[in-house]
C-alpha cells in the first residue's frame, strides 16, 4: 500500500511550514468572520467608511505594523519566534524567523510588517465597527506617532546634510 501523494512536495528546497501557514490563514479568516458576524448581530456594520477614517486607520495600521515587526522594544513579543540579527537604525532591529512549523510561521508573520499589517488592519476595521470612538482614539495615537516619525527622520536627514 503506497502513501497518499503529498501535494506540496517539491514546492521548495528551503523549509516552508506550509501547514502552519494554512493554520494561520484559517485562524485569520475564522477570527475575521466571527468578528463580522458579531458586528452584524450588533447591527454595527457601517454602510461605508469616510475618507478621513480610512486615512486614520491606514496611518495607524502602517505605524503599528512597523512597531510590532521592527521596534527594538517589541522584540520581547517576537523573541520566542525569532533570532536577533542586527540593529537597523531609528530604534529598529533586524530579526530572522527560527524553528520549524508553527514557530517559524509565526516568526515570519511577526517580522514582516506587510504580513502583520493585514491582522492590524482587520482589528482596527472591526474595532471601528464595534467601538468607533475608542478605535479612533487608538488609531489617532498611532497615526500621530507615525507622522512624528516622518518628521523626526526628515529632521535627522536635514541635520546630516548640514
């Protein structure tokens, strides 16, 4: 009796935790669907988002995802799943995912600002639907923080040129 075929076999010579990726994708979609159902049951689904709210949530998503994925202080969150490689400037670090399976997949998620931003965006959008005032306060905080970063980097660049 032969074993069943392994569809992902030959996908990559490098270790890719495909089953763990699938579990993370299922968790994301399951949590998002549950939140949508909760918002629907609470009759809190917005008809549409205003441009100001979209900009606010986008700014907060960008800053918060970068903070989670790169900030030196938030290394404590990533440490069980990553290995420190080097400082990368402006209070940020470079890390690599470690381990295999779920540990590696979570590490890859946490060090990728683009990957983690999907989770952040979903949380902020659902938060906006269920608790708009509170979510705007949180989003406003991180958007202002992100704009302050832009100003600080611009100032440092001007100082370097002077």
